[in-house]
C-alpha cells in the first residue's frame, strides 16, 4: 500500500486531498466542453466516494487507537 492507513491523521489528510480534487474538478466542469460533462461527473462522484470512505476509516482508526 502507498499509505500507512493506521494513523488517523494520515487518513484524514488523504480525505481532505480527495475533497480538494472533488472541488477542483467541479470548477473545471463549469468551463469544460459539453461532451466532457459525463466524464467529469463520474470523476467527481468517485472523489466524493473516496472522501466519504476515508472519513469513515478515520473514525474506525480513532476507535482502534483508543482501545
């Protein structure tokens, strides 16, 4: 794996980077040609899914650390 996903701070930072990519693609989608809209919508959805998944992993990692 590229990242060590047992540290909640690392997971949280990764989630914030994917959220930043999500918002950047949103800005690009406004000016993109109409034939790219579906592709960019798919990328946005994937980034939002990655963000939510990483946020859930952060909660799990924090609970494991407390034990």
